């Protein structure tokens, strides 16, 4: 009896180690293929240099749709198609002007926030009142705020290890600041850029108006000039002049771009991998999120080149309109529900093309534990951080209709240096880091495909 038990144990263990070595060999081949092929990097170069900024509704966004659709067709994926989605169409129409006026004029670097209304044609000039929080604004009230430009100047908290935590701690100023200021009669608002770095570039991003309050123009100011402004307004009789032009047109038809490798055993069960194709208009959208798009395409390209026959359908989705509406992500989840699709997992890369660290998993503990059990297969590639956490904006709406939502997590330290600013260019992406990210996602998808949930 004892010997049978030992033989059984040995055979279970050896089956386990055969599976492990089969998996580790295949994962090694994924990394070899991705690291020795330039497609992922060159596709990003094309997206950044030949197309460029891709804000929803823009001509460039449509060019990006056509380019990535054609690219996936050329790769010979089993199915490539477009999913129609109506997107908002906000446009920046000039370069914004900001001037501190107190006898002389000091130019400051500003840009309109996405979704803002324009200033009057001649601009707007008013005294500035600086606040660090909505609570501080509330305490000042209409008597101190009415007729002024509210300056939200709460900086990133540098004590956080994860930079996204600092972003979360500051971004409500950008998103809701205008309406919070308008509530007390402010005529405009200006927000310190969402970055640790002291640089001269304003970082744009989405803002939303609360229908209960008047719409006022909203701008971002570079971190360097936020400090200048904060100093200068200590002198009485100092005003700020702002002028910028932007508008919102009718919603426009656009698309999520989708490609699939069909499952050979359970084709009706889907693993989604994606990033967002739209980008802010001030730069090339290289890290945010051209990187996530080309990495997601690379997942399918490399598996196909390796002649891998997935058990489940692996689907790349390039979402439209993450930046200023999330309409692509919402549409994808809506269609998935309507068509009663079964989703095993959805993985998003939307945190930059930097060195991989791991994955955050938004799922029941059993699925988190299952993914963590693959740690020894992923650790050789620097993927040490596999933990429960948030995933990605575009895949978020799938929640409730998917077993695991997974966010690919690269190193976050440099992300906000470039995020939503003129710095987000192809040159800031390192080829090896980008490829390592693509291969990391491919490895995880391979394991999910092999062992399911
Ligand atoms: Zn993004």
C-alpha cells in the first residue's frame, strides 16, 4: 500500500514537473520570439511617427483604426473586424496663452484640459486664488472665490512607492475642479499638472462638468510654472490672463479594432488582451497607450509564429476613447453581454511600455491564487509582483461577466514624467522594455489558455 502511494506520488510529481518544463520551455520560446523580432517596436514607430496623436473623433484616430486593422489582417489572424462605437469629439483649436500680470507680464505654460470650453475670444483676466483641496475651497466660499480664477495646486505626494497612488490622490482636481470652482462663482480654473517632475510641459487630461454648475474654462499649468504662479500671486494686484480655443462637436462614429486567434477546444470561451488606440493630442501617445496596443497585437503575432494552437479564443481589442469617454470599453462589454459571450480573462496594458514587474488581478481569491501558483514560471522574467488589485479602465466594464480582470504592471516610476504631455513620444520608449512587456502578457495568456480557471 505504502509503495503504491509512493509510486503514485512520484508519478503525479513527475507529471507535474513534465508540465512545468513543457510550460517553461514554451514561455522561453515566447520571450525569444518577441525579443528577437522588431515588429512590436516598429509598429509603435509607425503609430507614433506616421500617424501621431489620436484623440477620439480626429482624422488620426480613424487612420489608426485603418492601420491596425490592416496590420492584423496582414498577420493573418483568424478573424479581424471593427466594432462600431460613437465617441465624443472634442478639439483643441489653438495653443493656449497664460500670462501672470502684475505690472510686467510673465508667460506661463498652460493647455486646455480635455473637454473644457474655450475662454472668451479676448481671453479672461482675473485674480487668482490658490487652494490645495476641495475642503479648502469650501471653507473659502463664494465671498473669496467669486469672480476669480481658482488655482488647484495640490502636488503629487512623493512618499508613495506606486506613482499611480500619487496620481489618484491628485487627479480629482483635474477631473472635477472646474465645477467645484464654478459652484462658488469662479470664472476659470487652472490645475497643477499631474506629474512629479519639474518640467515646462503642461499635462492635459479629461475633465467633466457637473450639470448643476456653470461651465467655466479649465486649463493645466506645467509644474515649474505652477510654482512660479504660486509665488507671484503672493503680491497683491496680480492677475492671471488665460486665452484658449477649443470646442466639442457632435459625437462621431469610430471603432474598436479586434483580431482573434480562434480556440481549438473551447472557441466560445474568450481571453481578451488589449490597450487603447486613442491618445491625447499633445504628443504621439507612445506610452499612453500606443505601447499597450502594439504589445497586445504582439501577443497574437508571436503565438501565431510559434504555431501555438490556443484552446480558447484569444482576442486582441484596441479600444477607442479611453481618454475622454471610455465609450469603446463600454461598447465592448455591452456587446459581450448581448451576445452572451463567455470571458475567462481580460488583460490590459495601459500603464506604459516600461520594464515589467507583474500583474494586478481583480478577481475572486481562487483565481488570484491560481495565477500566483504560476509565479515560478514567470519570475525568471522579472514578474515578481502578482497580487490582487485594479486592472484597466477599458476592461473594467466587463466586470461581472469575466472570471479575472488583469492589469499588466510595468515599473511606474517614470510614467507620469510623460503622461498626457508633449513628452509622450516614441523616443521615450525602450525597445527591450516594450518587448519584455509584450512577452510577459503572452506568457500569462498562454498559462490561462492551458489551465483555464
Ligand atoms: Zn491610457
